C-alpha cells in the first residue's frame, strides 16, 4: 500500500487535531519549513497541493478581475446593520470561492480581511479600510463581515478571514519606524477589544501583524502575539519580517530577524512576492545556528495546516458545501442587488434644511456638478468594477439633469511653444498649436492634468522620464499622475511631479521630462485659461431647480496606504460656495474615504457616502429622491461611525495614540463636533419615550434589558438607529464621557410605535485596572442614555452596579512604571518600561498606601537620576535613585511616609528607563 493510500489525514471522520498531527508527522523538516511562506510548495508524494495565503477581499474580491464592488469598509459600517454586512461578507466569500474554482493558483482562500483597527484619527491614510472609531462597534461590524466570509458550516470554512493589522496601527507616516505607544488602558480598553470580538466569536481564524512598533517593539516581535493570539494563524505583512533587520535594524541580519519573528508567533512570512526561496534559506540557516528548533517550525506549521484542513483541502469535495461554488457567483444578479442595497444603506444624511430641501420631487431639474459627479472610483483594495452607475447617470434617469465637472480647462506654453501631445505620445513643449488640459484639483496643491484630446491623464513613469498623457487617472501602488505647482515669479509657474520629486523640464528635443532636480532647471509654464470651471458650474446651477455638487477625494491621492492626509480640508469648497450663491437650493454630496471639516460650507443639505462601489450612483439617487425607481420609499439609513471635527486643530498629534490623555474620539472629546459619532438624519421624525430598565441595580455578571418606546412622528415611513450609551458617574480613573453599548435598527410607518429593547451586558462596563493588571467593574452608578447619536441623548436614567472598589496601591508589590495614572513627558517602551523624553518628565501613581517603608528598589536604565516625590511632581522628596547606564536595580533609603498618598516618579533627563519600583518595610528587632 502506498504512503498516500494509508494516510489518516485524509480521513474526514477523524478529529481535526489528529489529522493535522498525522500530516505534520509525515512531513520532513524541509517540507514543514516550506509551509512558512505565503507561497507554499506542493508535496506530491502525499498529494498535498500548492497553497497561498493572502487574497484581498476588503469590500469585494480584489486584483483578480471584475467582481462585485461593494462600498468601502467604512461605508459598510455606516449602515449600522450587522446582518447586511454579514450578507456582504458572504457574497464576497462566494466570489472568492468562485474565482478559486476557476483558477486555484491565482485565487487563494485565506482572505486578508477585515481591517479592525479602530479609526482613532480621521487623517489616517487607510481610514476607509476600517469600520469605526469605537472599538465595540468595530468588533460588531468586523465580526459580522468575518462571519460572512467564514460561512456558518460547523466544519468547513467558506474562506479563512484574517484580521488586520495587529496592533495599534493608525499612521502611514513612518509606519515601519514609528512606535505606537499604548498605555495599558488604551491597549486593553481600546485597541485589543476590536480584535478579540471576531476571534472570540470564531468568525476570524487568522491575524496579520502590522508594520509599526508597539511600545518600542516591532509588532512582528511583540509579546502580545503570544499573549493574545494563541492557536490563531499569524501572518506577516508584506516585507515586514525583512524590516526587522533592514529598516528597523533591531536584529543583525535576516536570519536572526526571521527566527525572532517565528519565535514570537509569526507563522507565515509574506516576503519576496511569490519567491519563497529567501525565506526558506533564512529559516534553514536559523535552524543550523540554533536560533530556532523544530518545535518552533512545528507550532507554525500546525496552525497553517489547521486552516487548510478547515478549508476542505484534504476532503472529498462533496462533503464541503463551499467547494461547489463556481465563477457563476461573481457579479451575479443577486450580488448586484446586494451592492445597491449596501450602498444605499451606507448613505448618511448630515444636514437637511431649507424646507427641508430633501427628498427631491420627481421632475426636479437637477444640475449635477463636481469632479465626482459622473465617475465611480476604485481604491487600492477594491476589485475591478464590472460596471459603474455614476451619480449623474442615475439622477438623469429620474428626470431632467445636466452635468458639469467644474474643472478649469487650460493650455500651457513653454518658451519654445505650446504643450501638446494629441496622439497620446510624450508631451512636447514646442508645438505650434495648443493642446488643452482639464485641471483636476485634489486639494492641498495637488493636481492632475487630463488631456482633452485623449481623455487620458499626464503621467511620468520614472525619474527623468517623459511626460505622457496615457493613464486613466491616478492608479497603482505608486501614483504617477499627480503634480504640484510653484510660482515662477513672473506670472508663470513650474510643475513638479510628486512621485519622483522631479521638476518638469524642456529638453533640447522639445520633449517635457521630469528631469530637473531643482526648480532652477524647471521649464517656466504660462497658463492660458480656456474655460473657467467655476463659471460654468455657476451657470449650470443658476439654470436648475437644484444644484447637486458632488465633491470628495480620489482614493489614491492625498490619503491612502503609505500616505496620511495633510488635514481635513475639502477640495473644491470655493466652487461649492460660488454654486450655492447662484442657487440657494444646493445639495452637497460628499463621496469620501474619511470625514471632512466643512464648517464653512453652509449649504442647506449635505449627504455623505464612502466610495460606494458599482451601484454608488444608483444608491445616491434613491436617497436624494427618497424612493427607488419603482416608487418604493427610501429613507436615509446610514449613521456616522466617526466624529466629524470642525478643524484638524481639534486633533492631537497623529502619532499620539493615547486617546484618554488627549481627549480623542467621541469617547473623550470635550468639544462640540461638526457632526457627532452616531449622527444621521431621516426624512421623518422619531420620538422616544418611557425609558425602562429591567433592573435598577445589578451585579457584575448581570444583563440589563434597556427599553424605550419609539414612534415615527412624521408623515412618511422611515428608519432609525436607536443607540444606547452609558457613562460611569464616579470612578477612580478618567472615564469616557459616553460609550456605545448597543443599538437597534427600526423601520416604522407614519404614526407607528414600537418598544425597542437593547441588552446591556454589565461585563461591558469593565475597564482595565492598572493597579492590579486586570479588568474591573467598579461599584458605581452609571448614566444609561438612549438617543439618536452620541450627543443627541433624549432619555436617561441611572443604573447602580454592585461591583468592587479598587483598593489603595500596595507599594510592597512591584509598581510597574507603565501602570501609572497620569504622566507627562514619558512613553511606554520595551518590555513594559517607561522612558523619559525630556528632563522633569514624570509619572503619577495615585492612592499609594505607605507604611513607613525604609527602602525602595528601582529597576531601570540610566545613566540618570529619578526622584520619588509625594503629592506633586515638585512635592516632598521620598527617595533619590541614581540609575547606572546598564540595566539593573538600585536600592535607596526612603524618607518616612505613611497613609494614602500620591507618588510621583520624576526623571532628571531624557532617555532614562524605569521598569518598576518596590518598597520594603524596615526590619524590626526581636525583644527578649
């Protein structure tokens, strides 16, 4: 009997763990090592096929060809509809299976989605990939999408969802070199819950580590991987393991780096594209050096194989219901309808005044204006659009409509002649007749130039290369189609290519090239205005009943992977103001990957949608007119999952991750937002009354039913999202001003009422207690509030929780420096230490119970001095400790102190690191 015929791993009646162990035992060490790369080699003697981790499926199947494109992830979350999101995930999972059925080599079943990093800062370049600034809501939506991708079969996975990106990843600026410094409460109360929810629910089976460092340690080496992700497949991000020895330089060479990542719990390396050779050589040499052993390889291979078994790879296809899914599922009619439903549900009505202006009446003459009015954009992780319904085309299908982009049309002249390239070839600067170009304004001084003759964008493919108008628009990992201008000082301008950083120069052959390294060598360009885009827009608006101005972002420009946003400003706002002046009945439709500061845009009606995919325009038209084409009522269903600020000045530094200390996100923000978290209007009015709790007092293990009566007090059917928030009234620590605990979606006819009941788990009221290193539910009273947003809370009551009281700190146990209550000028660093960034930095430890301790032992690294003071950073000195340059511990005498006091750890310089402090009581003599 052959080895293949007698293998038990092929027996689907065996336990999964036994099957995995059997196959693992039959593999050679080299074959097991080969499993630790994204592209895993076949093992023909055992009938094991090739396997690849990593199929992008964030809001549709990406990079494989046409597939249903659903709204961006932040748009899906704005539906506040977990069941809808689950159905979208299931549709995407089916399409992944369909592509895999057609081409298993290209289409993998381990999908890299969803992204569950909370959207802490709206300037993050990848904002559109996440769900919400609230970790609980992120967990709910992320679990729903992952559950859809995973399927509901008890044995088999539809696909294997992978959560991204672990951990504390919200900046593209220096993303591989910057450290996300997470104090314990931010780590345990904000960052980790969004990952825990889909993992605890069994919806996700894998996690991707992130590029950044966490508290000074590369995320791919973080001890949090072993602590939080036991038995979960962990994959590395692209080239991130190589960063350990290359960009981050925390290890001497790639062999040491790859070994360290494997020991930390990274099971599968995403390196060198489809070439596993370098990874396998590094790991093999690491084995030879003794940096890893076979047990490390086995642990990683076991997690990889477990996922492969659950995908049904080693079972008869007829046992696996997902194996029968074919390419017929891709962009099928049902998925097209679901794409429209999802796009419609994600539209948020932010403002509706002037009558109100919306919904529009049938027959309204509409002027659609703006650069996003007749296009649908793809982002980096979108699939290829099989078709696109633009806002203008959908609105024009409802009645009389016109469209103007509002872009300026120009001609350019060099000292040698006009700029032209009518055949789509390289642009010349010595032509006798001008070429015309439309200027696309992306904001922050960034523009695109589209040749009118070819409808193609000018681009430069490489430094020194020619300027060629041959691209459909900004696209690709590197964006070659954007430029910046600089004043030449004489009414002319210079043009700088953003991607190469070179200035456009005129060659002796008459061609324009990105060849000038300094502005002094750039070609001066004279701009002749052919058409004033704003004037055309104003004329169109004045001639219409309503102007619909569609503005927003291009997903590949000024905010995307590798590029954070410069601010919150809205491109095209000056044109919007001019249109509004010409027609007071102006609607602003924002299509964007993130919030904008639009406080100066005083138009009467504002809608927001993420980039909505192939049915984007149809969904917008449904909401604008308040009905679908068949006359069925449509009410705006979306609600914001992020705070919209009035200015970026209200945001902390992008790299400051401590939302508690900086009063960031709706949880702690004390200002008045432009639009609050949870905000979204309806075309009808809802009234709330009669708030009830199933119990006014409860223990820490209870669940309280919170209910209220909701009535549609308007004259048309509508949908509402009833939101439940709590606030702990008194606490040992700074508590959120409000925190989302649950929500319910209701649809009511005019005059209809219903009682909405939302369960409140008391366990969700827990927070991380830094004094004891565990979650705690304090004995406290909590305000329980029901409303339509985080700042529109119409009904409140009080719930008393019989929790525990946090005792005073015991300094005889080690006081970890990172477990402070307040700080200034210090940051968490390696191995849970606390490092000063300047002199006079300090950390506070409140409510410490002193008992005339005699000495203190401080562990840390100098050289430098730390001073322990009472009550204040300048208070009485308790002890002074000189720390050596090498890490170690130093013991020093302590001044007498008794009772409960606040302790301050004060640093005398930058770069001093403290691990912990332990106080000892004086030994007492024995009387005779």
